[in-house]
């Protein structure tokens, strides 16, 4: 590759150099809330071949960028202004960190000569974001923009992916320099060694009750397909970690369910009794590990093969029998060629687990108090939605219905924060529809969850994004109320909500809105929402007693009171 000499390079201001680096690295989209601190960058975007989504709050912008990173595997790009904007964006950075999502956040910064005087909206970004990002830096010299942006793309995507935060002093962005653009970043891959694959085959040959548990990032559709082929040949039971349902097709004979909140007890008992666990891509953190009780620490009683792209995570919590420091995609490619020596000893266990999963995930078996039955809603959506529909949610008990009952069959169909962050579903849906305008995008939200970032419905209207938002309204912060009844029964405090008419809310922004109070009303309302061609909200009124698919608030309260 040849490079131009400095004498032949065109002088550019820093803001334009930065945008040119984004183009050079293949960035396709920027999610932002504008600020005067980075006007030079906004000016550079004017002529660039990059789509820009103007958001209504920085947290929403960061979550849209996170959604981009989850769906594409490439860094989502977010731009916000100084301290107040950066503070709002922190929620999205925390999601990207815990979910291992590649993301780059650019933050406007005060002029360099004003630092350490507590100037207007001054913030120490390294101190604030240092524990929540893979790397935090500030670009002080305009000439170093190509170098540091290149490093940011590599850091965000290498090993365990995650967020990078870059502060941009306002005066630096208007200085000029003659510098060459950096070449496009490349994700560095490695592969399992022959010895590691031989060891894995030996462990599988001697196992009697194995299971694979999939999680994390650095997957794609090809990796999902290759691992499914491997599972088919070995008749290997496969589960997925919390909110990672899209990593394995639910209609595959090897799929046995998810390992998270409210998981199938039969599956959980099988994992406890297993003699071999193949953990691919995930950390097996608090939720998936059932508060770190599923495996003994530091040495699990099950033989553990842990496949993870960051050596710093291997043996950090769980001592693995075999640790393999590669990405899930590289591992899936390697094991796609492996073949069992004979008939697996666990075929009957797989048949039993598969039958248990099918019964557990059948929404028609679930009834609860109230005229609107969520189980029947889930059954309708399973039959009505295309297989490539993107399902988005934030945090709350309502999401249990989605993760337990929706048939995720393809990669790239799920946007859900494993960090448990409220307010994520709507920005994620907006981001997903911007990325994939031809695909169906559905947002699941509780009444409390929606109001965290409900203003981004205006963004959906502005860009004519016909997403469908299903708000399940029970008039409270339901998850907190559930725990409140469990620990302090009948002492309701700070969990009750008075909500607006969400159908009217949608209409006020220029979208489609309807109120749904019964099961019979749901399907026609959903069809009208889709047919409207507008961003739509269905305001679904849920009986407060319907707190989970398997219990009610009254039963939780009575059980807690009886235990006292």
C-alpha cells in the first residue's frame, strides 16, 4: 500500500478529518444529539456518505448505537455534547460494557486552555467513564486523529468487544492538519489448536450428560449455522444464556431452552447434574449462573470447556478443564468439522429435555388474571411475524413472556440488554429500523420501561420508521413490586404509577395508537398498526396480578406472609 507524502495531502480541519476516518473504517451510521462543542464534526457529516439519526436524548442515542453494534458486529457510533450529554449517554455505555457490544462514543469537550478551572460543562471523561469502557481517551493533537480513531475501532472490536469513549476538545476540532487517513480496521481472529480440538473430542467421548451453553458476542449467522451442525452430529443438548436466544434456532432438535431468569427447572437440574459443560462465548455471570450457584467456584464439579475471546476472562471466576481463547465464530468454524465416534450416550436425555422445552415454551398452556391474556398474544405473534422480525425490549417482568415464548429462529433478531437496563427497547427498535428498514421491528415495553426513553418515539416519526411498540401497562414498576411483596408483603411503597393514554401519546407525535383491553382486540389492532405504515403504539392493559407467567402478586404475598 502506498501513502501520500505530507506535501501532497490536503489540509483539513479536525472535525472533517474525524469524519473521514469514520468513512475509511466503514462506518455507515451516526446516532447523535447535536451540541455546539462538536459543530466541526457535524459540518463534516454534511458532505459524508454516513446516515445521521438525530435523537431526542443522549441515552437513547447511545442505546441505538448499541443496537447497531449488536446487529452488525461493527462499532455503533454515537456523538454527544459535553457533561450533561455525556452523563445521559452513560446508561448506554454501561449496557455496551456488560453486553460486550462494540461502540464508540464521541463526546464534545471544552477548549484545552480552559481545563481544570471547572469551565462550563467541564468533565474529566477518563475519571467518569474509566470503569465503564474498554478505553477512554482525549484527542489533544489534530494530527493524531487518524491514529487514535483507528485504535478505537480495533479496541472496540478486539477480544471481548466493548465501548470506547473519545473526548474531542472544541478548539482541536477546528485546527488544520495535513495527515493521511488510516486504513480500514480488521478484526484479528485466532483458531483453536489441534490439541485443543483433540481434547474436546476426548471430553465428549467420555461424557454421559453434556450440555452446551451459548452466550456473548462475536457471533454471526454463519457461526450459528455451523454450531447447529456440530450439535446435530453430536445430538448435543444446547441452551442459551440470558437474553441470547438468537444464538441458536429454537426449532432445532438440540435446543433445550434458556439459562436466565425464570428458567425451566428441569433444564436447570440437568445442568447441575451434567458431567461436561461447553460454555461458548459467555461469561456465565450473575443472571445466567443463578446468582453464581449453578457452578461451584472456583472449580465447578462439572468438567468445563470455556471458549471465550478474551484471555483475561478465562479462569477468572471458573477454573476450566479446558480453556480456549478464541471467538465463538472461530470456534464454531473449527468444530463444524468434528464428528462423533459413535452413538452418543445422552440421546435419551436430549429427547426428554427437548420435550420439556416444548411444553415449557407453549404459551397456550398459560392463563392469568385479566381480560387480556399475554400467552395468547405471544401465540398470535409467533404465527403472524416473519422469522427475521427483530424483537426489542428493555427490562421488566413483561420481558419474560418474550424470552420464554417467542420462537427466535435466526441470528440478528433480538435486541435485549443483559445488563437489565430499563428504557432500552424503544431506542433499540428505532436503531434497528434505521439499519434494516425492510424488516419488521417490534418493541416490547412495560409502562415504566417505556417512559424512560419514550421521547424517542418522536425520532421514529421523524424518520418515518413503522415500528410497532407494545406497551404492557399494569400501573406499576412490576419487577420491583414483585420483590417488594416477596420481602415486605402488603407494604406497597414507591412502585405505583399513574400513566398517560399511550395511544393518544402515539397520535400526538403523528403515529398510530390504539388501546387494547381484551385478548380478542389484540390481533385486529396489531394488523391495523402494521397497515398504518406509521410508528405505532398498542396500549395493552394488563391485570396487575399477572406479574409472571406462573404466579400472581397475591400468591407471592400470601407465601411471604406464611413464611413469617
